[in-house]
């Protein structure tokens, strides 16, 4: 039974059926004809089948066929650049008052054993702002995001979103309040289509399947990925995968979106589309808080930087101010790179 499932494809009801339909008649037929001459030929058939599937289609026959069929209609369609094809957000998403502090952290601290991951962090992000958080590895950036959206609970301090306390709320509740998030490692359901992946995220803000699907289609159009809606997520490029994850976070129409190293792993040619999508979010009134290591792209993207080092905020201000800050240069940039980044910020 295990061989049949592996041959046909694990993860689908049709996989074992295909395995049984193909292998069992073949093995039994050969055994009936050649069993007297070659005893145990059934085992040989199953062994050859396993070797062939490992070499030619490790995912199984069913998934290989589905991949081929799903790929055909989408291959001739050119992938549009996000900056050229992004549609606008729904009207109610743009009717918010900019300038007031949407997210506020006061004296937020958390430790893991003897390690102080966040130490008295104060942060205020205004509605409609595009804020960046930078810092060396281990500075506490992702921990800060985890505390904001409920994966971790701070030991002390207050976190409020649009005046509502977030401390102690579970991630699903934080998401329903209007905070979306992407993660360092973009993860998808590889055997589902792009539209199905994004629809899964839309259910947070949808009352029924039809509404969730409509919200997902809108989100894909907003990031310029509408042409790939019916493609399997397992066949996406890294750039497309990042855009899909961004669309999934946007589908419930959040007021604030947390982007955790969205530019990571992208080549220079891929950055423009992602940066264009992020700029469009700000233009639509979505508040963006982004963690990144790509400094030369970030200084041209964000309005304001906060710099974390060993769990503490060591600098805050415009990109031009931050890249010239002596503490930031020592902790993160290094003198060698400070001048280059400062030039990019002009």
C-alpha cells in the first residue's frame, strides 16, 4: 500500500488510486505470465516503480500530471511588473486619517533565559507611515514583530493599536484587528494555486467563501500577480512567492502590515517590483513597518528609521540622519559603507 501511495502521489486521494490502477494489474499480469519462470516478479515490478518515481517524479504521478496541466495556460502569459499593474485599494481602505499614531509601544521588554531580546523599546508608528527597522543579526527585530502580533507576550510594557491594547491577545485576534504580516521565510501550500493560497489568508476578514475569493483576487491585482492566480504555488519564482505572501497578508485589508525581510534573497532585477508594491501600499494609506538588511534599497523606500542593537533602540530619524549616526555606523553599517548609503539616501 505504501508503494502504491508513493507511486501515485502522497497528499491526494487520487494518488493511491493511480498507483493501484497502474501497478497492481501490471504486477499481477506479469506474475500470471512469467511467475513460473521468474518467481517474485511482483517485487521486481514494485522495486522498478519506486526507483523510477524517485528519479523522474519524486512528488508522484498525480502531482506531476497536475503540475503539467496547471502550467500550460500560464506559461505564455508574461509576468507583469508590479509597479505597472498594481490596482488601487478599495475606497474604504483609503479613507483613513493619516498622521495619528496607529501603533504605539512603550517600555516593551522580553527575555529568553538570560538573554534580553528587547529592552525598554519605545516606538510610535503614525497612520499612513512607511517605517523601517534595521539592525544587526540578533538585534531583536523579528522578536519585536512577534511581540506586536501576539506570538510572544512581553514581560513588561504596553502595546496599543488604534488605541486598543494588544498585550495578551492571540495572533488571530491581532490579525482581525487589522494587522497583517509576512515572514522571513515565505511559505506556501505548494499544491494549491496562488489564488487558493491567498484566499486562505482572506478568510480572516471574510464572511463566506465568495467574499474571501473576491478579496484574494483584489489582493493579487494590487501586487501585480493576477496573471498567475491559477498557477500552482510550488512553481513560483522567489520574487513571485514574495508577492504572493504580500497579497495573502493584504487580502483581509489590514490597516498596518508588518514586512519581515520581504526583499531577502531577491536579485537586483527583482527588487523594483517589490519596492513598487510597497510604495503603492503607502500611497493607498496602508501603514507599513518593514524589517530589512538591504540598506541601499531601504534608504530610498522608508520615511523613518528605527535602529535596534541588542534589544535597544539606539537611533531614530530620517534615513539621512540615521546613516550618519555614529552609534549606527559602529553597530551596523561600518564606516566603509556609511558614505555609500548616505549618497543613496540623497
